[in-house]
C-alpha cells in the first residue's frame, strides 16, 4: 500500500474487509490462551497421510461403527489420538473421526533439516470457524513450509493483548519440526487503528504492559517468537516505535525468543507517510531478529493498475533494506494474490479466482518481460478490466533475487490464496 494518508486508509479498509487480507480479528472469539499442564503433553497432534487406496472415516474406534466419510490416498490428516489400533484424525475438510492405524503413515517431515537456517514462512489466517483455506494449504505443504505465522492476536491502546491461540496451526507446524510465531497487530473495529497504536506506543506504561502480555502468550503456548504487524502508525511516532522494539527485544531475547516484524517495503527513508514513515529501518536493526518485508502492493486496490510486486521494485526494496540489515536477517515477503482493476478501483483476487476469470472469459495471460509478472485484460458488461497477479513464474523470478542477495528466506501472504506450485519453486531455490 503506497501513497498519501487517504489512499492508505482506503487500502487498509479493503485489506480487512475483503477477507483476502487479514480481517479475522474482528470475528475472533477473544479468549485467554490455553496451556497444556506440565507432564500432560504428548506426541499428539501430529501430521499424517492416508497410505491406503481409500480410507474409511468412522465415528468410533471400531470397524462396526458408523461410516462418516471416505478419505482418498495421499490426503493429509491431523492425528489427534490412538486407541486399540485406530487413530482419531481430523481431515482436510475438518471432519473428525477414526481411521484404522495401518491406513495412515507419518507425513514426510525433515523440512527444517533440509533448509538449515533458511526460512520458508506462511501467514496463517482463519476468518471464521468454517474457513479452512490456510489449514488446507499448510497440510498440503508441510514438506516445504518450516515457519507458520498465525494472524491471531491484537493489542489495544492500553497494551492489553487479546485473541485466540490457533492450536491447530501451531500443532501442525510442530509436527513437521517447524516453528510458530505469534502475530500481534493493531486492528480495532476491522481496521489497522492509527489512534490505538499511537496511544499504546506513546505511553511507557502501555508499552510495558504489551511487552509483558506478549511474553506471557509466547511462553504459555510454546511459540518460538513474535511477529509484530503494526500498520497505519502516525509517522510522528517513529521514536516511540523504536522504543517499543527495544523494550520488546530486551524482554524476549532474555528468554531465547525471537523478535520478528512484518514491515512496509521501502526504497528510501520515508519519514512522513502513515504507511511507512514510523519505520526507521536503521534504528530498528539492533532489536529485530528477522525483518519480514511486505514486498507487495506496489500497486493496490485504491491506486492505479500495475504489478503487485514488479521485479525491479522488489530489487530496490531489497537493496534499501541491506543498507541497515545483514542478508541473514531479511525475509522477503511474497504475495500469493492479484488485483482486478476497472477504471475506478481494484479488487483483490486469489490465484484460484484469477484462474476462474481466465477460463470464463477465454483470455490468454501475457508475461511482462521487465516486471516479470503475468497480466491480462478482459471485458465484462462492456467494462474493461485489467488484472495483474502473482504465480509460480513470478515467484521464481523473485527467488532469483533471494539467491542473488543470499537472503534468509521468504514469507508468503497468505496461505491458501497462492498458486500451489510456488512451494516447489521456493524449496528448490532456497
């Protein structure tokens, strides 16, 4: 999201309202994080796959019990418990039942050992109880993803952190030997709140309360660290934001926890805009372990049509970050979506939705040789549409930059809305 305050606000409203970007916090049931009492932890849940040609899902651990569903060979499962040669599982469609143990094998893990210290992260978003989009992507790609960032918590003006611990996502990534970071944002009433974050950051008492609450959530739920996603911060709060990260890193690093941040992409030291002005890359560098640059929305719904993240622009973003950070601290944010513009505005589209447009209107996407992204145009009801989006080919181009500058890794926004072929491309090019 670029531009002045007004266009930034329009973009933020869309960011949440569309469901494509976040938006889950307004719908979450706010509860205290749940803990597992010491001594009661077990190997469950863990990831598995169906190894037989077809598995029968039953409502009890018995071959005489009622059949709930059938599950195809290769389908991903979350194993919850074991009893008398049966496994209680949760399927990709969120059905829970029992499958004979011999029909299930442990999912191929070891992605962490394959990647070494490299990071392949995915932002995990669940807009409501029935939303399985991120879950399905995570289960399909556990062999490629080694870090999950659930979009789960928010901070208010007093430093109180609330939200719902996403135990399913965290359990899944743990079963694959990966890490989980608790994302904390400043969403209030469906928007990234400028007023809320200003009041929290400008109060030393509220900052201290926020830091203590974040530390509690991480330790109670076994996260490896935090991911701070504060947006629409008044540029005048630049020093307060730096103070917050300094205080946060002092508390978390003492406990061996990571401080990571999803930060706006910058190509120069912007000190004035609500989008990026508060982020002083150089001043923040000592306090951030992983800088996850949101290198997307070069063009966005509230602006003119164009690439979501062109190759030349992404390279400029990387070069600017390298002035303040070592390459091993930089994680490049990669988009999994696109925008469909008319002359008046744009609308975010998932990769799947864009493929539906291509089929419906019989268009042939083109490749922009300079921007290294696909695009196309079509007409609907006499109105011309222009679509720019990301796919496995544009991701491959960005991965060449990750290799060129030896970056720590990538973070995909968001799980479930991407071209599923990107994960193989990412893993092959790390």
